[in-house]
C-alpha cells in the first residue's frame, strides 16, 4: 500500500545514536538497509505542517527483527509536526531479514525521512520521488531538441528509444533497479553521441540518470552523472532552464550526501539561471509560474542547506524569495 502525500524524498543516513541497540543486533549501514527493503510506503504530509510551511528531517533509530518487520523505533530528532506521519508510515515497511554466519539476526541502524514542500512536476532530482497533489495532472513534453542527431542513425534511434523508456520510468515514479538500468543505458549512449548538436540531449540524459540513481539511494552514482550534466552546461550551448536543472541536480545530491558547502555553490548557480528563465517569460503568467516552480523548490532546499551551515539570515532570505515567487 502506498501512502499518498507530498513526500519528496526518502533517504538513508548513518548516525551515531544508539537508543535501540540491543544485545546480538547486527549494526548495519545505510546501504545495507536500502538493499533489504521489501515493501515501503510514503507518508502523508500532515496538513498542519503543510499549512505552517514546516519542512525537515525526522531521524529514527530502528531495530529490524528476524521476521523483517520493524520491532522498535525511536525518534532521534526532527520537527514534532512531522514525527508522527513519518512513524506511521515506517510501521508499514518490511525488509528482507538480515543474516550473519548463515543465521537470521536482528539488525540496528538509523533511517531518516525528509519532508520538503513543493509542487514541482519537473524531473530534476528534488530529494527523490515527486508525488503530485491529488487531482494534479503531470504533463510530459519531450522536446525535439532532446532527440539525438548525427550520421549514426542506428545509435540515434537506439538512444531515443532507451532515453524515452528512462524518462517514462522516472515520470511514472517507478523508482527501482529497472529504471536505473534504463537510465544508465541512455546516459552511456548519450556519452557516445557527438557533442555537436547533442548538447541538450546529453545533458538531459545525464540529469535523468542522476535522478534515477538518487531515487534508489545511490548518491555516489548519482553525483557522477550530475557532474557530467554540469560539464555539458559549461560548454555554453544550453538554455537557462536546462542549465538550472543540471546545477540543481548536482547541488541537491551534494546536500543529500552532507557536502553542504558544495551544495551551496551549485544551488546558487542553479538559482541564477532559474531567475533568468523566469524573467525571460515576461508577462505570461502561466509560463512564468511554470518556470518559477523549480526555482522555488531550489530556494526552499537551499534554505535547509544554509541552516545546516549555520547561516540562518541567508536561509530566511531564500524562504522570503520563494514566498514572493509563489504569490
């Protein structure tokens, strides 16, 4: 069963708290927990927290029993308005049992659920899966400029087919190894395309590959592809929107990995491109809002990064700018 809501990401983190430690429990890292997930659901964003614009991370100490069910959970930290929603949904999760020396054992580790407000239907990694509001329709438009070009028509056709499959997986929220595999194939093929006239197709494929990896918790793999997207943007042949997407993806992943300084720099660049794109829309309110939405997401997430860097005044300025854009 999948909980509907506005959760934009679920990620793993390794911590030092040990409130759920028990004798004979196997200490496991974030990657091990991720690999053992058998069934998961997403939390409902509490209406009171949404109305109060409360975002943040709820950190749990978990003990997973030999049955694969969570035997106990203790909140280590997180906004009080979000704790119950996170706990209620985690109770529905099950895991493949952990083993040690051929025997089933209980396991202990930390797990974090991040709540981020935003209504963006864009495909850049925005802290994981995007869940549209109830009744909202996501429209996907694949522009012709994303299509491969060049003398090798077989390569072009192969790339276009697998690139489309990758994007369909991401946009339909199929966050699994199959989508990762499709996006990886698309990115590898994009790397083989001649750079001339394929700048946007390459950048797009790299951003989607980074998104796919990030959405299954492989942030190192995601960062490699996000960095390649930024390399394409630096060649100077992309638009403001595409450039913003590349830097946003890289900055978001850096933030999820705890590299807040790097995230600060890349998100700032993303916002600069995003502002230019919004301004370029002039007086068209629908287009202006469309391009303002990912900028708002970046500003809100950047505010969280700045808070972690102990720069609260700058964080508030980001939130104020986001609020102004949403008017």
